[in-house]
C-alpha cells in the first residue's frame, strides 16, 4: 500500500506527460481526417480521435500474461481492433491515411525500421506521423520486447531516410524524473524478487521522495536520459 502511494504521488510523470502531449496533438487534427492507430492494443487513445475516421491495427498476440517474465499487465483485450495483422504489412492501399499514431509500440517490433517504411507508404504526402517510444524501459510484455528504447538521434537519423521531416521532437521528463520513477518502484521490485532487505527499500523510497519534493523545478537533464521522446513528423 505504501509503495503504491509513493508511486501514485511521485512515479506517474511518465504516463501523465505522454498523455497530455498526445491529447494536444490528436485534438488539434482537423475533423474528418482518416487516422491509423498502429499497435493500438486496448484502444486507449481512441477517445481522443472521436472527431476523426479512426482505424486501429494490432497483431493481437499478446494476452496480458506473455511468458510471465518481466512486467506483465495480467489482462489484455484486443478484441475490438479493426485490422489484425503485422505492423509491417498492413492491408491498406498506398497513401490511404492522413495521420498515423504509433504510441509506445516500437520497442515491441523486431524491426521498427520496417514499420517506418510501412508508415511512409500508408501516409499521404503532407500527412502526420505521431510517434512516441521509450528511451529507457524495463522488460515488459515479454516475450514481445525487443529494444529498451530509442534516443533522439535515432529519430533524427532514420525519419528523413524514410521520407519524413521532423516538426517536433520533445523529451518526456529527464534523468531525474526517470530516477524518481524507479526509486518509487524499488519496494515493489524488492518484494517481488524476494530481496531479504526489502523493508529497508521503503525507507530508501521515502527519503528519495523527500529529495524530489524539495528539489522542485531544477534544470532538466534530458540530454542524459528521459522517459522517452515525443515525435511529430510530416510525410514529405
């Protein structure tokens, strides 16, 4: 209970920052455009696309349990996905979408560059690609976890090669925020993996929470690390 309280107070900046950014970008899209939510999973962003013609895609093989290693969610319902297929081979014509959304998916693709190539094919000229992926992530959804994350330099190098012009590339959090998140996760992980000294982890998390509370707003260290990068790119 105590570790959950700490996580809720100090460890939710990752999802909060990403959700706010996605809402801003998706709400600003003109009504009536056709959007593909690639790797949509449980359609958590569908409610932000009510003004758009929404099409979801997912490979629908993850069941919430995976191989029971790393972080799993328990239950995962993809029964409402429109297109059940590989993200690198989506059965839609060339230039059939105005917008493609792909959020927190690339780490689960064996070859994300093939997905970028497919997005380039599917987007109209001038279409938007809204992309988020972690910079540093723990193993989750195993065995469908193939990369820990992507740096800003990955986007800057690869997107132009596939016909995209980056319009915005923004960090979500920084190294201090990432450290805070993992420190708040310490008690949960210590107990999960049978660490005999797990009671001490609560004290460590408490002291850490006081540090971050007193630290307040200080210079960012996103050049070192962050939760992930938020990218808005235009199909040239």
